[in-house]
C-alpha cells in the first residue's frame, strides 16, 4: 500500500499565506491526544470519534486505521476518524466508524470537512475500496448519497431522579413501578457484571437471528475508556435478569449494548425497569442527556424506545460508492435476509457464539 500524501489547499495565494494554508494529512498515533482534545471540544464530537474507539477496533478485530487530520497554521482544525474494514466478499470498505452509531468528519467549518472527505474518497479510489461510509449524526451538507436506515433516540434528563418516572408515558410508567415495587427488581453497577452482560447480549442476538460480538471487544472498550464505560445489572434476589453497557461522554450517557433473559420482560418488565433506573442513575451522576442509541424503523427496539417516550430522529448517514454499484443491503430490513436470520436463530447457543467471533469482523 502506497503512503498517503500530505495535501495543501490549492487555492492558497502563495508563500505569504502558506502559514494559513489548509493542510490535510493522515493521522498518526502521536496525534491521538490532540485529536481527542479537538473532538471533545467540537459541538458534534462523539464518543466514537475518540482515538480509543479506533484502538479498541484494531485490538478486537484487526481493522486498519485510515484517519485524516486537517491543519491550518500548525493548528488542528479538522478530524475524520476512518478505518479500513473487509466485507464478507473480502472487498475493502472505508467506514467512519465501525461498530459505532456516529462518525463522519468534524471541522472548524464546512470547507474543512469537505476537504477531509475528498481526501478519504481519493484514498479509497487509490485502494480500490468498495465504498466510503460516513455515519453522521447531523446533516453534513455534503453531496453524497443518503443511507436512511436508522434513527437515533436522545432526550434531555430531568434535574432530579424523582422526576424520571414522571417523564415516562403512562403505560410504561406503570410497568416500571410494577417491576420495582411488586417484583423487587434492583439495578446495580459494576464491571464484574461484564460476563453476565455478554451472555445475555449473545442470547438476544441469537434469538434475533444475528451474530453477536466477542467478549474481547467489550473488554477492549473497558481497557481503553476506563471509568467512561459502565456496566449495570438488573437482578431479583441475585438472579440476573438484564444488563447494559453504557458510555459516559461529556454530559451524556449512551446506553449501548444490552441483553435481557428469556421471559424476563414478560414476567417482570425487566427492560422497562432497567432503562428507567439507568436514567435515574444518570441524573444522580449529574448527567444531562440520555442517548438510547440507534434502531431501524420497524424493529422491535424502535417500538420499545418509542414506548419509553423517546422521539426518533433520522440519522443522516451518507455513502460514496467507489467500486460498488449499489447501496449495501445486507441488513435485517431486507426481506432477503429472513431465511439467514431464521436459520441463525435455530443454532445451538454454543455454535452461534463460536461463529459470531469470526463473523463479527465482517459486520462492522
């Protein structure tokens, strides 16, 4: 693979303005601290734009980084976190960011972001990649094809834990009260619940007909982000019923990976209770927003989040087709995948878990 060139703004008027010319170059590990400071200060920066996400992906799945940074006068003015991944057909894809719900270019202005994407696109063409996928949380203004598959669910948290229950719709509120008062469910925090979380997560993924993610991925996130990763367990008299891994970013809690024991929602409303109690925990920590993550329209998760009183907001993902001729369609919304999903859901749990590790690398 040839080295990526450093690029300067071709419109710069000459040597006198060289100090202020826009310079784009690939990111390096030595840039990580500056990059993270920039991301955290940017109004559209996200947990997934941070360098730790890239390192965790490298460690767990061996995907290669392809970050781009923009400088002006020696000052960092833009970041595009990007990674090379492989599809099941072994073609290269450039994704910002794999296993993440948010990504895309961040810049001081629209021109910086455009130049970052142009450089990434040119690199993809040189590498004969299939596509460039940008998982924007907000509209980018770039002239790229939309990929409108997902919505996100974010809302402001109240000022006190006692107000959380009142903000939940009446039916869900009754289920939360019943789970707490009648069934005696409790929420406890601790990274030692990681294996419980992974076991429940994998069982839910299998039931849905989708491969899960290996335990090493969850551990890599904990190792990279430390106290910004929290794991909670819902239990009744010590019996694990549900678990969730969340990320703390600024004033926001992102509820990201979760799982519930078979029948626990039917018998005890475990999921209703877990996300209600998790919001109470977030308020107690002084956090201001709750991010319920993304879901596909028409999915059970989408309906559940609406049932909890969250308003969906479409995610404006964008894709630049490079060598590929059509938009990616290998996802549960495609009826053609139904047979595969049905077959997967019938696998013995041990087999689904064993196959999930290798397959997860190709489903970023």
